[in-house]
C-alpha cells in the first residue's frame, strides 16, 4: 500500500534530522499546528508547548557552542552571535533545510493560505522538533541536531555581527537625520513565547522592519534590515 505524501515527508524529515524517533507521537505533535487540532483550540495537542521547550534547548546548545568556539570573546560579542543564530528567520531557514514544511499537519484554512511556507510557522516548528528530539533522545541527541544545522552558521554568520542599533544611529546622526524611532507593530504567538515585529523610522527614508522573540532583538533586526537595504552593510558581511 502506497504511503501518503505526508507520511513520506515525515520519513524524509527524519532522514534530514539524522535521528529516528522511538516515540513517533512526539514527532507528530511537533508537526501539528493548532489549526489541525480538535476544534482548533487544543493547544497541548499542537506544537506550542514543544516550541517553548525547544527555544530553551536551542539557546543552551548554541550558548555551549559559542562558549567553546570563541574562548577570547567577551559576553557582548557572544550575545550578538547568539541573537543572530537563534532569531526566528534563522530557525525558519533551518526548517526549510530540514524539509519540514511538507510534513506539517495544518487545518484546511491554514493550508490554503500557504502555512507551510510561512516563516513564523516554520520557525516555531523548528523549535518544536528540537524539543521532540530532546524529549525522545536526550540532550546529546538534541545537541547533535543543533550542531548539524547551526555549526556552519556559527562559523560564517550570514549578517553583520555589530550592534545594528548603534551603527544605524551613528549613520543617521552623521547625516543629520536625527535619532531612529522604533515602533512595535505587532505581537503574535503565545504569552510565554511571543514574536515581536518592530519597524524603524528615519526621516524621509522608507521604514524597515524586523522580528524577534524580544523587542530588543526585533529592533536590532529592523536596524540591520535598514542598513542592509541602504547598502551600508552587505548581506554576507561578518564584521563591518
């Protein structure tokens, strides 16, 4: 009997993870959006609780990696590297590399609206999968998964690691444009793990926006987006 496309996608995901689940129910829950639960409001049957745990496991393992690989850097530099590695956009990129989108269980409406490609949803699923691996195989299994997908990102950052807000303020003041103004434009996700979206406004320039698990990270992301768009920083610069 032929396997369903989603079942095949789950097999592909496990291959990409390099991990086989002993408890398949954990993986199923990590891939279940709340829109696909009974009545669309049974949060404990969706990935949301796992996402909460996975965010913390990711933070711990990335912190360990940074601490070991950059023994001479101070906490400020390590924090900037950390923020780059655990941002929602990075998690969404990893989920895409895992080919997780095809394996996600969505409600009909969410599926029609392109949920499998939504960055915020992919980022949440990425963290939920990390938590599922942690619960199923322990910290060593989760650490191996994170090293597999984050090691290269750690060694070769995809965006500048300088403090974007400080750099943007220097750039703005040097041109007589005043101090950048940051505004929160949305907050989504559960209270225990919100996702903030912030925009930055500088005079007559087009506004830029960024997302993050805290307002500070979202502001940094918005500043970096502005600097990148204006050509002050380049997409692949490691240290402007």
